[in-house]
């Protein structure tokens, strides 16, 4: 079975400015309510270490591999929870230009035998965490935008 979660937000900053915030992994603890910590190099094929905190859930650390780094349009990684096939996920951040701003779409596709048992929990805990992260990223990018512009 498969499950997709998706949340988007419009940001009053350019895709380049949003990308700068999104890929500044070291700064995540200062602003990100969902991905509490992220380490690694944002390069195709590299592994990241990310600690995620779903709403009402416990923090989990994963080591996904970057499968797309398309500056400043898309950042995509794939990972597994435990053994491959139990619950595999592909997480994507897409930045779409919108006038002078950006629409950020955060999406994750889940596959595996555990997905039917966890689908309702993902809606209750992970999707609200996407929304919280998107809003926090929006705030950080919009507040940084005047400094970046000039």
C-alpha cells in the first residue's frame, strides 16, 4: 500500500532565498519544529542524518540518501524505517516561483507493509508537522529576505 502526505505554503521570498533556508541544515535546531536536527552535505547521492519529531510522537533519527538536488527547485531524499519494504519513504521539497515569491510544497510518499497500519497516525502526526515546518520556514525566509536582497 502507498500513502502520500502533502502540505504547501506561499512564501514572500524568491526560490533562491527559500532554498538557502531549506539547505542550511546546521540552522534547523533554531527554527524547525519538525526536523529538529539535520546533518550532512546537500549533494546528490550523499546521506543525511535527520531527527524528525511528528506532532505528539517521539523523535526518530533516519539516514536518508539524497536522490535529487535541483537548485533552487527540488530537494528529494529516500529512506527506510528499519528493514526495506516495511516502510520506505521518499520526501520531496519543491519550490515553485509565484510572482515575486515561492510556493513550497513538502510531500512524502510512503510504501510498505506497515503503511496501512500507520496511515491514520501519519495524517494525525506527520502531516501537521509538515504544516508547522512550512510555516516556520516561511517565517524564517521572509524575515531573512530583506537581508538577503540587500
